[in-house]
């Protein structure tokens, strides 16, 4: 089997799949590290089934000479560790795909798909290595061999991963070496990456969405994290739990989501910088606490990682259907900021911005991600991560301090109990400037107007949407959050000189300049991971102009570059088809 044809491609897309418990994530971690150390760029995306136990999981590893940040449909090399390969993986197999798997183990289920099938005796080699558990290391070695990469990085990885377990280290290294020898023989010296040492210079730091949000929160001085575990947001809780001491943060896993938001509000009142991490169902339960933060004018950051609903929906799949939830959750009217990062770099900076906005305007700020984004990863240069300057808040309180003192911008002097001579009032009811409860109709109107004036300042500081493409565009594509890199690459493939992209990483308040782009566009297409075009509807409600066509996906799977290019090409050419 020869892999020289893959050398002509700018990238190689590998997919590993197998039953839960076979260590696919371990292989993913190792391969990504080796690939980056060899000077290539890598993008990865992980899929796992919504089951307590069992199921067939997969991971995509895209290897390129240049930075890549988006999901492909194309599979160049498929490594199948076990039978029952999911249908969505099977649908991505083409005549150009090379399938590596154990014929005996797979029972012939992949041999009739028109692809090249290479029999790998995984069961036999694993048994020789020490047991079934080592089949993942054998598969990793095979893949390294057919890619044309060595095993030195694998050995180093095993020594680090299993430090102090010499027997385990030795068996994994031996299993990987056996697989590598087989991979070299399969490739016949024509490894897919042989002779390609790009030294792309994109940086050696590998960052996924969970870690990017977590590190951004740490950079913003987050000192308190609370959550009830809920996929796909749990990664942030886990990251903070592992690094709480380094971050100087208190981490609390609580009994439910209402407790989480109320603890965060209380912590903020006491002077902490809190963050709550959750998904749609948990956020829905937090509505009352979010509203409490609104009337108390208390800074709180909520990380809302989206998955398909309604209700539990598809707990381990992806969707962009919680924009409306984030925008309208909570009773009554109060200001909030909503962000949706599209890259790891922006997740780092935007999470910081959420903290700074929440603190400056003493109001909730929400960071919207999704399952796909949280589990995706790529390499980058740590020097590209932006650190934002934090405001000099809170302030020491003087005697006669009025916690809710009126001001032209709606922002009262922000103090915390015990710092200064003033008494820091707080209340869940409508209150006067000190914080005393009063049922006074004129006071009510004055305090509500004060709170809502904050939106003017927040809007003035809103992030403008990211524009790319010709200034004299005739057609405008809009998207938000995790779809941004995918749509951007899809448009680059289409090479349309009449089309521009407007990508949103802040969804509320919207930048005033947005309306100029929308008014200028004769034809607008919205690409969104939901069934109703939530961003398009929001733009129409604010600016009177939304999308003329929508390209929507709500199956639980993310858009791919190829799918986006195909559907955009059809719509932009006037051939219709939106859903």
C-alpha cells in the first residue's frame, strides 16, 4: 500500500475510531504532540456518544504544513480499533480512503465501502504485547509508520504519561514499536508525510476550547469557580479543579445549578471574581440567580457551553441553539453581555473581556461555546494570546457610601464588605441608593433607568464583527462562534470575488457599526448551527435587516468545511436550499 498520493495534498486527515475504553484520547494526545514537534500544524476534533458506558468514539486529526482550524469531512486514513463504526463516520469514507483495521475483529463490515482496506492483526499483536489494552499503542505505531514519522516522541510520551510504572511504559513502547514496524512495511517507504518537514512556525502550544476558556478566566483573575457537572462544560470545571492551587482559586462542585449561580453571586458580593460553567439545561435553572445578579448589580461570568435540546437532548453533541436562552433568560429587564469566541486565541481574550465587562458594569456576562468548540484543539504560539488590562475595581468605600448611587453611565462605585468604612448594601428587592427596600414607584423607575443606562457604555465598547473580503461586496455571509473558522475556510475554497464574511464574537450588545454592513448588503446568507436562524432574527430585530437565506444545521454534528462550501456555493449561486 502506497501513501505517496497524499503528499500532493496540503493536508492529511486521519480519523481513529473505536469502542469507549480503548484509549483513543490517549492516542490523540500523543499523536498531536508528535506531529507538532515534527514541525507540522495540527487540528483535532473529538466525538463521543451519549452513554454512561460503551459506544463507539472517534477523533479527527488533521495535519498540515500551514495552520488549520476547521473540521473536514474527508478521511484520508481511517484507523478502526473495533467494530460498529458509526454511520456518520462510514458516510465520510470514499474511494480514496485507506482503512487500517483488523479483518478478524471488524467482521468485514468496512471492506465493502469502496476504500482500500489494509488488514492489521491488532488482536494478535496486542496479545503479544501484553493484552487488549495495548491495541491503542499498536494502532498509534501503525499510524506513525504510514505517516512516515518516528517513535521517539511516543516513547517520551509514555514515560511522561505513566511515570513510575516501568512495566506499563515498557509494554506500551514495545507495542508502539511493533505497530510502527508494520506501518512502515505497509507504506513501503512512501509515508504520507515523508520528506515534508514544514517547520510551520505556528507554535508548539496545543490548546483546546475548555483549556482556552479556563486560561482566559485565570488571566482575568478568576478566584471562584462553581458548577454542577454537565457536559460539555465540565472540562472547565475539571481544569480549574486540577489547577486551583496554581490559580489561587476556590473550586466548588455543588448539588445543583441554582446553588452554583447563587454561590457565585454571594462570592462576587464578598469580593471574589466568580465564574459558573454549565450547559443549556443548567443555565435554564439559573434564570432566577441571573436575575438576582441583575438587581444586585453584581459581576458574574457564566460560561454556557451549548448542546442540542430541548431538555437533555443529545448530551454529547453540538449545536448553537442557546443564543435566545442567553439573551432572554431571567425575569425582568437588566443588562448583560454575550460573547461567542470562534478561535482558541479569542476564547482566551474574550473570556477575560467577559470578566472585565462584568466587573466594570456590575452585571452578568455570558461566554457562549459549544461541544464541538470545547473538544476541538490546534497548535498556536503562546505569544499570540492577548492579555487585557484589568480595571482598578473594586474601590475602598468611604463613610456614607451608597452602593447603588446614581450616575450618568449607570455604574455605581463598586465596593465590597470590609474594605473601607462604608456599609455595602445588597438586596433582591427593588431598593434605594443605599440598598434599603422601598416600594416607591418613582424610585423604581429611577433605579431601573439607572441599570439600563449601562447598556449604552457596553454597546460603545462592544466588539465589532470581524469583516473579511472585498469592500465592494454584493453578497454577505454572516456566522458566529465556532462556525467562524469553518465558514472562513469554506469561502476561501469558493474564491468568490463578490462575497464577504461578517463573523460575530459578541452577540449582545451588538456593535453599532453592524447595521452599516447589513444595510450595504444586497444579499445576506446566515450560517448557524440551529434550526431557526437565531442570529439572523436578532439582527433583524435590532437593525431591521436579517438574512435573505439561512444555511442551518441541527443534527447534533458540526458543519464541515466541505459541507459549508457546497451549501454556500449553491445559495450564493441562486440555487437555493437553506436547511
